[in-house]
C-alpha cells in the first residue's frame, strides 16, 4: 500500500470517528465531545489531502523518470 493510500485511509477513519463523536456529543449535550469530533474530522480531511498530494507527487516522479528512461 502506498503512503498516499495509507494517509487517505487514516483520514477517512478520522473523519468517520469525528462524525460519530460529534453526533454522540450532540445527543449527550456534551460540547467538549462535539468539539473533539469536529477536530477529528478536520484532521481526517488534512490526512486525506496529504495522501492525494503524495500520490500526485509520485505520479509526477514516475512521469519524469519514464521521460528520461525513454531516451
């Protein structure tokens, strides 16, 4: 599994976990848990974005490499 895939997977997990925490916090009227849930969601979005950037960088690297290998 590529690093980008791992980051995206971890990000999706954090987002899901955050949504659950936020919902539980809302139901239990626990503002602290709601905040923690929103924080987890933001962390997850960041991890997913980082994964996409890593994959894009790897694609560029492979493209450059293949360009020079073709000569």
